[in-house]
C-alpha cells in the first residue's frame, strides 16, 4: 500500500500530468467506476477530481469512510452537489463576487501549497476566480488552509479517525496554471504529500 490512486471522472483525464514519469511511478490511474474494496486496500491515498460522479461515490460512502477512518488519505476537489461523506456539505457559491473577494489568502501552511504565491493561484490568463469561487463548508474541527472573500474557507484539511482528508473547493489543482510546468509542480507536491505521513 504505497502508491496513490487517482480516480478519473472522464477518460481524457488519464492524460496530462498523470503521464509524467515522476508521477506514473507513484500513482495509479483508474476509472472511478472500477472503485472497490480491493482497489482501496492497495493504495494509501485516493485523489478525486471535480469531474467525479458524486452519485456513484455516494453509493460507496461507507467504503470510503472506512478507508479514511482506517488510515487512508482522501483528496476531494470540486463543488459538492451530493455529499458522499458524512461530514461533507453542499457547495455554496459566492453571489456576484467583487474582484477583491476572489483573492486567495493563505491561513496556514500546508505542503501541497508550499512555494506557491496565494495570489497567483487565483488568476489564469487574466481571469480572477479560476481557482475557486465558493466553498464546501468544513466541519468545525477542520483546519482552514486558504480562504477567499471574508475568510470563506476554500481549502481545508481534516484528520478523521486514523486518516485525513484534503478538500479543495474548486477546479482540479493540477489545472490551476496556464503554465504546464507549474501544474506539474502542483501535482507532484500533492502526490508527495499523499505519500508522506
């Protein structure tokens, strides 16, 4: 149980950073519909994408919750429409946000975000708000990592049982930048964090 499992939601997600040699040797890519207990048992971390079928994940809620409670790491991204873990709540978008409300602010350090300027996370090709425009409300005991607007928790971390959950309430982080090199670095830092306990 040493490598990361990325459960893609769309076939084209098998490409991009997931074909990088440094990631291939540490991550397995699989269709989310192949999710089963045997697959989870072989991986210490699971990365989900904003494009996953949340109804399908909800049908496997107890399996996913047991995986985390027993020591697994789970990375959740995107907008929660159908909560598939007991502590998840539906996504709340910012209503008609002003430009200044879309600025990402770092609340506390985390290895996934080390070396990235929070301000740079939010702008892609001149568009502010690309990284996140709302939030999936965290449980009371979660650590808020990054915020937007009036301290709205965009990224948060939760220790749950023996495991841990990292939530990013926006687009998949390896697509944050227009620059492929920066996206690769983001993906590598995510994989490294998943594998280092």
